[in-house]
């Protein structure tokens, strides 16, 4: 079974339905979703940061979604720091991919999506596929 890391931006988008939700559901149905303590902290803090952008019902839906993620996901401790992206949060996802041996990272983050394959190979992530929710949903595996 493929290991899958899901970026927080995809989880937020999933509360609105559409392709992001389909990708998240596929990840749980056909893969093994993985998470790290650092990503868990980010997700726990996110609802407060989104209070001005989401209505109370959407905040509740997001909290339900991350609760499910925490119940079903496999946890991995990251061991190695990666510094490819200028954003610490992005690097945390790559660190989780490395620690877990993830096959897929689902994200809408342009910085992550534009990382060249040779850069991924340099840090030991030559087999990682970084895909948008739509690409992941359409992927055959």
C-alpha cells in the first residue's frame, strides 16, 4: 500500500468538497496516510488562524476532518532536517515524506509542486511524487 502525505491546504480545501475531498478519500481508501507530530501541531493550530476566512460550520468540519486524520493516520517521527523550500512548513512535509518513505505528497502549494526531481533525489526522495489533488485523484495505483 502506498504511503501518502496530505498537505494542510488540501485538507482545508476538502471541507468544500470537490476534487480535494475526493483525493483525501482516495488517500485513505487506497493508501496509508502518514503524519508527524510537527504536522499535527500545524493542523491543531490552523482552525484558529482560519477563523476570519471560514465560518463556524466550516471550522467544525475542518476539526472533524483532522480528528479523523489523527485517528487513522500512521505517525512517524522526523529525524532529518530538510531545507529546500524557503517556508519551514513546506520542509516539514518533505521531512515527513523522507521519514515515512512516502510515495505521494498531495499539495496545492506551488513551491512544493515546483521542486525539481533532481533536488528531491539529492535528499533521498527520488521516488516521491508531488501531486495536486486532481493529479492524485486521477493517478492509477
